[in-house]
């Protein structure tokens, strides 16, 4: 089992920035990918950014050039730096981990609201 806890969400004006954090605990040794997903009002959950161990980050087209995903393996953390935020970025943001054998875990989510 892996436990994921997100933090850093909040209310920000359009054009502003936020940094989301996610800390992993539990059976973390088998994690090979961590990432961020989001679910906006009335929308399906969608990929924002993922980062596989030893690999390059993968971003959704909607956030390329504005968001940056990073990991601190020593602290078991993954971050999402979000710049130039837009109202359409408003969503609940979820941290997700995927293990070597495909096990997937989700955090409880953190709300990001961007006002126009």
C-alpha cells in the first residue's frame, strides 16, 4: 500500500502561480512513476503531468510551457509548479503513483481555483 497526501492548493488570480506537493509513504520502493491528474467541474479526470523514474516528464498539451513536474526521491515527494494559471485550470488536482507491477494509488486531491 502507498499513501499519498497532496498540499498546496488554493485560490489564485489568473496569471498567478501555485506549487502543489505530494508526499508518498508506505510501500514506496516499487514506485516507478508519479504524476498529477485533475478533474474540473463536470469533467472527467485527466492527465496533467507524469514523471517516470529515469525518464523525461510527460505533460498534457494544455499545460506545456506553464507547468513543471519534479521529484525529490530522498523526500519521497513530487511537485507541480504551476505558472501563468488560467481559469480553465480550476480543478481538483490528484497525485498518483504507479508501481513496477502496475499498482496505482491516488491521493485525496487538493482544490485549485483560478479566478478571472
